[in-house]
C-alpha cells in the first residue's frame, strides 16, 4: 500500500512545491549554517589541539624575581618535571602606532614555534615574527623589522600555542595585535639584545614546565614557594592558551542547540500542513479505516513526505557546507583575532550524522506527536469530520461587532497556525537577540572603556621608585583569581588614595567593605551588601570581602580598597606602591617596570570586539528575519488555504476583496502586534539570562541593557515585515473564485 | 446465518441529549444475499450498518459475522475484521484526489493476500478506459464505481453500502445497482444496502424496515426484478 501512496507523496510534493521548497531551503540553510559554524569551530578546536601537541605546549608557567639557580632546575627536573627558561623583554617600538613587541629567544622543547611561512632564524639578524602582528603591520618573510638599533630580517612568520590568544597581559580583556606581537630571535641575538642596554624594561623571568607522569602542578608550586614567585599560572588558568578552543565551545553548543530548536520549529510548521491535509482528507481516511487500513499505515504515509524533504534538505545543506564555501568567512574573525595557523575546513563525523538524522528524526517525532491524535479518531468520526472547529465552538463571544467576532473565531480555529507564527517569531527573535546582545555588549564596551579610562598610562612596577614621580597617582595592585561558570579570571585588588583623580571611588577605611567595578559585579553577579571571596593562588590564601558599593568601571575586574588598609592587609610598608597612573609618559628606570598599559591600547582593544563580531551579527540578523518571514508566510498561507471554501462562499454572498481581506487576513495583524509585544521583551529577557553563559570565557562585564528605541525599532520592523507578507498573501485570497464552492471537493 | 444481529441496542448522548437509536434489533442475513435496510431519517439504519461494520460499538446485544462476535472486539481485532471481511461504500465516494482510479483501487488491494484481478475488476466496473484518470476527471457515477472497485478489490465477503446511489442521478444509479447485482452474482458477495430509494427493495433478496430503532417489517422477495428494469430510481 505504501508503494501506491508513495506516488501520492510525490504528487503532494509537486502540488505544494513552494511550501516544501521554502521549508527545504530553510532546513538546508539551517544545516548549512550549523555545519559551517560548528564545523569551523571544530576545525579550529581540533587544529589548535593538534598544534599544541606538535609544539609541545606547556602545562603551566611561573615567573620569578630572580632566575632559578642551576641546582633548583636540577631538583625540579629530578621531580620529573621538565622546565624551560622562556625569558622575555617587552619593547615599545619607536613609532607608537607599531605598539610593543615581546622579544623571546627560540624555544628548545616547550611551546615550540610553528612557522606558517618561512623558517626559524639561523642568523643573528633574523627573527620569526608572530603571525597576527605580522598581518596587522603587513610584514612578510623577507621584510625587515628594526628595533633597539638593529635591523632584523623576517625569516619566518609563526605561531606558538602559549600565545594562541595573543594577550599582552593575562588580565587583558581583548587581544589587540595592532599594538602587541611576539618576535623570536636566535639565542645569540637575544643575548646581544640583553647586553645592548637598549631594553626599556626589566627582563621578565618566565619559566614554562611540562609535568612528568604522575606529577601535578601542586608539586612544583610547593617547591617554588621558597622562591620569590611573581606568578604561577597553570595551563587551564592561562587565557592565552587554547583561547580559540575556549572561544569556540560556545559556538559549538549554541550551534547544535539552535539547530535543534530550529528543526523542531520547522517540524511543527510541517505538522501544521500535515494536520491541514488530514482534516481536509478526514472522510477519505475514515473510509480507508473502514476498509481495514490501519493508523500505522497512514501515519507512515503522512510523515513520509516531511521526512524525505527534511532528509534531502539536510543532506544538501551538509554537502554544501562540506565544500567549505562559507567556512573561511565564518572562521575569518578567529583568524583575525587569534594567533593560529589556517586549518583546512573539516566536518567531523558527528556533524554528518547530525545533519542527516536530526531534521528527519525531529520532524518525525514532532509530527507523530501532533498528528497521532488526529489519526486516533474512529473511522466514523473521521468520515463525519466531527471535530472540525472544535476550538472555536468552545468559546462564547459577546458583543455585536461581526468583524471582530469573526476574526476571533478565525484565530481560534487556526490556533495551531497562530501558535506556530508566534513560536516562529519568538525563536527568530531569540536568534536575533544573540546578535543584538553581542552588538550591545561590544558597543558598550567600546563606549565605556573610553569613558572609564581617565589616565593615559598605567605603569605596573616591579620595584617601586624611591620617590613617587611628579604628576602621578600611586596605587597598590594585587592580582587574585575568581571563578565563574567553570572559568577562572584575574581580579585586581587596587589600593588607592581617596583623592586619586583617575578613579571616582571612595573606598573608605575598611578592609572588609570594598567598592567593586561594575564589570566585576556584572560578571560574577554580585550585588551591594553581598559577600564574596577571591583567591591568591600563589600564596593559597582566600580573601573575603563585602560589597559596599558598585562603581561604574568597565575596563576590568577591580576591587577598590583604601591603599593604607591594603598595605596593612598584605603586610607591606606604609609607603609601598607598585602601580603609577599618569597623564603622560614617565621617564623611569625600565628595569623597574613590569608592564605599561596605555589608554590608547585599552580603547583600541575594546573597539576590536565590535569589528570582530559584526559579520556574525549580520548573519544572525538576516537569518532571524528570514526565519520569521518564512514561518509567517507559510502559516498565514495555510490559514487562508484552510478557509478556501469559506472564502469562496462569502465571495458568492457578495463580499468585496477588501472585506474578504479584512475578515481572513487582517486579523493576523493582532496576532503579530500582540505576539510581538509579548515575545520581544521575553526573548530579550531570556537571552540576557543565557548570554552570560555564552560568553562565560570572556573577561568582560555584561552591560547588555538595550535602549528603549531598540525595542521600538525592532517592533516596527516586525510590523513592517508583517505588512510585506500580508501584501503578498492578498494575491492568494484573489485566487479563490466564487466558483470554488460549486466545485466537487474531489 | 452469515450476519446474525441479536437484540442490539445503541444509544448516543447523555442526560437531555440522550437518544436510543437502536432499541433491540434482530437481523439475519444469509451468505450471498443482497439485503436492503430501509427506514425514515433517524430510524437507525446507518447506525445498524456502522455497528455491523465495526465502525460503531454496540451498547448491548450480539453481532456475529460469519460466526465472529464483533461486539467487544479490540481496536486491532476490529481492524483485522474489516480488513479481512468487509468492503464499504458510502454516499460520498471519498476517493484520494491525487491518486488515479487504478491507484485508488490499489490502496486497498494490498490489504489482502488474495485480491481480485485488477484488470478484470476494471473491466467489470467499466473503468478500464478511465484507469489512469484522477477523480476530478470523472463523473459522479464513475467516481462511485471507483469507490466500489476499491471496496471489492480485496474480495470482501460482506459489502456494506450506505446510500450508494444517494448522490447520483437516476441513470447512473441504475448502472451502479446493475453493477452491485453483477458482483453479487459473480463473486457471491453478501451485501447490506442502506437506502432511502424505495425501488431498490425490488432487486434484493431480503428487505428490512427500521422504525424508531426497531425492525418494523422484514421479508424476502420471492421474485426479484433485475436492476436494469427498476423504475423511479
């Protein structure tokens, strides 16, 4: 029997080609986007993992004030822990626009360089330049780079896994390769630079390590406690390492889940068509039942077309995506942000299965659930088509306004389609809100960073100057860690004087009650009066505080304290400080400087976010608009089709085109207008709740408040799209002639 | 008796809307007989047919078809009973609009292991030249013939017809009745025909009148008039 009915499947497909074509295109597009986005994320994730393996990525790193003695290194090695010196200098290039380069010597065994072009230097006047910095400054193999009076030839462009995310400081929010890059010199050239006296700052004494079997980070940390440890950073806590992979976790999760939600929505939309067919063919089904045809036979028949369409659509989407046609565009933002080689786009096996299984299976499940009850009726009830207009009959409507009553009845009759339209609008808006929240966050970051950074330079000092330089504000900064949603972030406790002109903060004389930055409060969900704990991982001490006040400060996770209270808490002398804020560049001993952060770097870094996210924001906005339009068009069309007989009938009565439109089409305006009023704020609210989890690995605040005009504009766009669809569907109303009612239904 | 209906009662609704449609009906039809059930609107004739067809369950009594008690049968068993034993013809043909005549018939052909020969059936029913047409390309009579062919293809032992000529003109009705007569003779199919049409009673073996849910009259025709000679159809 299925063989005969199969012929009907193809005829149905032909008859409703536009409907299934649009849905097929949507599913193809959905799979194409999911496979491209998730596939790109997987390609980057697996690619960076392979590179980490190939280049022998560190298990962690630590910085000390004085170099480890040979015997210390021997002891560590005896502990079956491989340790490698990876000292570096930060050097501000002559042209400020060129930013700072971090100068390393070539690595021996840990964090080896992976050259994407050229090769490692063999001569003293050669170097490998980090890929992102080279790109931003348009430098290629064979070009030259001059610093500290020496001109070097670029022998290779490369990446290292310990700078996957090329952050200058681990506490930085964003990478900015216009202002920061790495260079790798030969050991001799590095030695020459060290001895040249041209260094602007003290050498950073950083060691990287690889743990032997059965060893853990604590073993090493315990040993190093006796040394002057500046920092100890395990691989998992280092935001530079696997930055790409961590960034892509969200893409993978969101992509997969968004795809599933989308397929359920389309499955539901399809089920509306199927239910429409079943209701129209109710008496035929009843007749077939009366002859002994079973529900199972018909269920199989009715879901076969949706399954075939969704399967083929999914397969086409997969094959299109597998060509990698859009992968470079999707991955481009990552290649323009992270320091990684370009990987060949590959679709993992699970995505192949996902693409060909998810759309048909979800469609089948949704359809079986929805249409099962429709087919569950008795043969007699189907022959008599008894339950038609059940929804409308239940509701008693008062009032004499015929048009209003008619529209409500029509809406109740078409409740299933109405739900699908509102559900489609809701899901489309959810997708849209991902892009909106990204945009609002990025633009707020750019705006807030500019407004909140009042100093021009921040000098983090290794050794404080004997006297505080003129026109500067001194402060005491100490970095602790705090975790949220599985990610650990640097939190800076900043001791400041009450009259510090760069911070509008009055911490008060308390060690317990502190002022925190708004970014910190947003990220960790802290409110005034709440207590929280941060951890000093080097000393393994926890500090508990209470939020006295939240100050608008977006550029980092800060805890503001009175400097004297902080000195007291940390056991420092009454005049200790390690940070200087200034309006101008300071002339201080480079050896005493740990790092310099300029306002320009901060503001530039913030604007990078918006540039990076714009392509994704466009894709999401367009995709959500298409989803909304297609679902609205299909559902409104099915509502009209279901009323074909009635429309013809009222035309026979003498109703004019405008009146028919008023009765059968314009009532949807209220569905859209009222639906949008509900789902617009609801989708924003839900996305605001979900968004922090999507960017749980990003060290920034969560200012995602949207202005009122945004809601007004979005609402206006929704109504505008409705009117476009309405205009298109008027033609459909015209297609039903009064003669329709006279035709034999069969 | 091939069809044995004993003291069947059937009611609908509750409280104020309670209606007892069948109040204790007894019917017996021999194998191979053509039987007409007549009565006024609301007398219970369609309900009786639906109960015999297992489309409606009975409140009490017994309904045996070829010895099988169908009262109380579960859904699957009822489905099997209909599949193996019954053919149904309704006033409205209920053909699948986007299947051709042949395909509409084939839908039910697969319900049995021993279907009738498709071409022979198409010829018998005068549908041979219309086999590849869609229902919308057929006249009412041709559509009803297709519906009959669909019911007959699985070679049912019992054919239940609910107003088979109700939507047809006089000449077409006659054609359909001739056809039913031919089938009855050719395949020995037992037939129960519910109809308002008074002339049909003359062509069948047995006539049953229903009134207010009870059999008011029942008789067998000693002489039958061939369908093609029926008047006032």
